C-alpha cells in the first residue's frame, strides 16, 4: 500500500480521498526539519503547501519518494531539479485556486483606486475625512497584465467586464490566444508606458526577478497603480517604496513579498500601500479545491501511473495510462536492450513510432526508452530523470512519428549512435507482450526474459549445436531460442532467454567459441 505524508495544513477532504483510494496518509503538521528528514524515507508521496521546503537535502534522504504534490500553484519552495535527478515527479494544482487569486487581484485594484484600507483606518479612529480619500474609477482605465497565463487571463476577463482596456506582456502568449481573451499583446516597455494599473501574474524566475525595478517604474505613467498577487521577488520593494513616497506611484497593493513571513517593511509605513499576508488562494473554496485536486492527482499516479499537472514529466491521463502501459514496457525493454549492447560513449538517440502507437502520447514512451538506454550505467534513472540525465551528458534525442510501414500494427524503433557506430533495434507488441523484431539488419521474433544471452556470430554450420552444448555444460537452461541472419553465410544473431543469469565464466566461454564475434549477458 502506498504511503503519503501530508506535511502542511490541508483540507480534510484530501485525507478522505487518500483513504478512499486505499492509500495510507499520515498528517504530520509543524514538523521540525530534523523530524521531517528522519521520517521522509518511509513515504512514497509528500504533500506540501508553502511552509515545507523539499530541497536537495531532504530529497536525498527521501529514498522511497515517488511524487511531491504542491497544493497550490507556486513551487518556489521545491527543488525541482533535485527531484527530477532523483526521479521524483513534482505536481502542482494550477487551476484549483486560479479564480480565487484573480478575484483577490481585482479586489486589490479597487482597494488602491478607492483608498479603502486608509479610509477604513481613518473612519475607525473617529474621523470623517471624506475629501481626503477621493479615489479614481477603474472604468475606462488601461490595465497592463504581466504574465497572461491562466490567472492572468481570468483577471483580464474580469477587467474587461469593468470596461477597462487590457494590455498584456507574456513571451508565451500567442496572437490567437490574445485575440481570444480580448487583450492587446505588447512588449514590456510599451505596456509600462501605457498602463494606468499594472497587475503581475508571472512565475518567479531568473528573468522575472525584480521585473518591476526602479528602471521599470521610471518608465511608467505618473500616478500608476501596482498590484502583485503572484510571487514575492517580482517587485523591487525598495524601488516601489521610493515611487510611493515621491507620488509617482499613486498606490500599490502586494499580497506577496520577497521574504515571508514579513513583519517589518518600510512599505507598511505608507498610507498609499495595501498589504495582505499571501491571501491570494485563501478562500474556503480554493482550499477545498487544491486539496481535492492534489490528492486525486497523487492517487492516480501512485496507483495507476497517470500523471497530471507535473512540472518535470509529460502528462498521462487516467484514460491513457492503461493503454500506454504495455507500450511503456516495450519502449523501456527495447531501450534496456539497446543500452546493454552499447559499449561506446552515446551521442545520439533517435526514437521512431510507427503505426497506431504514433497516434498516442509519445512523450512518456520516449522517456521510458531513454530510461532503459541509460540504466546500464545509471542504475537509479527512471522516466522522470532520464531526459535530464541525457541532456546533461550531451546525448541528442530525436523523435519521429510515421504511418504504418510494415506488417505490424505498431512498431517502436530505436537508433543509437556512439563512438563505435550505429545500432538499430525495433520491437512490437504481440498479444500485449513486448517482442524484439529486428536488431540492425537481422529480423527476429523474440520475447523478453528476465535473463537473456545475445550472441553475434558468423553464419557457419555447427554454431547452434556448439552453443547449446556449452550452455548445458554450464548448467544454463534455455527457455527460448530465437535467431536470424542478414544473409546466408553472413552475420547471424542469437537471442536466448535463459532461466538464470549467465555467469562470467560461461560468457567468456561463449565468446571463445569459433565464429562468435561478440556476446552479452542481458538482464531485464
């Protein structure tokens, strides 16, 4: 039974879902770092929000961990690179709190435009300063959205409902999508100079860190209003402070800060600043949504292999997972065969999908094949870590999809290029069972076994008898025996399934047989 640790406060609905799915879930809140490190090795899954930080050190001691689930969208607290290298899937819930965050951004705009927090404080103190808090309408104003993904698009939709003009800067926003959601796509500098209100909805990366800098604020209109309900670190807080003091920035509202929790910040001293303690996702509906969503995603992955909203692995729907499973097995076994037959430094991998399999989600299949190829030299590699490890080693990957070219319904072909040359392998499924159908230019029809022997030899009489006799003398029982040749008298290949691992002594004797070019003991 898979075991999951819920390390941060979460709706009880998540625990119920894990329990209903037959997954053991422990709720352990407010763990110290030492306590977390001491117990994480027992768990297959870890659920966090923003408090717990699965960094490289924690991931290193999480020996069983298969998946980290972030109940929310931001994953700044998770070392995704370390998780990927360890083969751990990292998931988030990008849609569970989208509406809540978008609504909070709109609320912050109104708070700035109508001086609501300052007016509230004044009124509560017994004053009636009606003329002091004259606001401005959002109607007819220009909103500049930086980052127009899911949440940014929801903010745009609501702003358009307020009859605002909406501009957007997002390098990944297509012209078609901009038209669809009703925004004008601009370069960042153009947006800064034209917007009356700027709202941030972009992840925190090296490129977006302090995207609202002193230089950026100098390009904005006098009287601009700024809202950040995305990630701390997008705004240079000291530059914003200077802009608010000078009056160039009319008002600003931040829900997120560079350092959290924050208790002492110069911005808090200013009457034209609104601050909230990271409330963007804090509604009852959002808390329930993200808890339910992450529990379902993690359960689907741990029980069925389905992958949703992963940041370091291709998605595999619950419907696709059973259909892909035998092809994943085929791709991985073909890759493992290829990896064990490769002796030089690998430089290029080309994976071709032919026939019906070419119409499927091929990304997981490519990852599975790569994992098999690399496993002979990288024992802990899996579908998550394989693409990263291949890239780190300068191995170029190419994928192609082709129509049916042969008598088989589906074929996966792998071409490897290393310093010794090129090797080609192809396989298919027969009654759902993976089989090898070609090695280089030799046609075969061989099922996989846990232990196998590969022999390349000259096609001469007596070889098969001599090989069988030698294996018998070494107490090696042959389960399957498949052979093929390129042409009569040329190179031949034997691929044998055996009941036990081939010993080093037996392998050396096979290699010494007359006409044998090479031999490999294989494990699957």
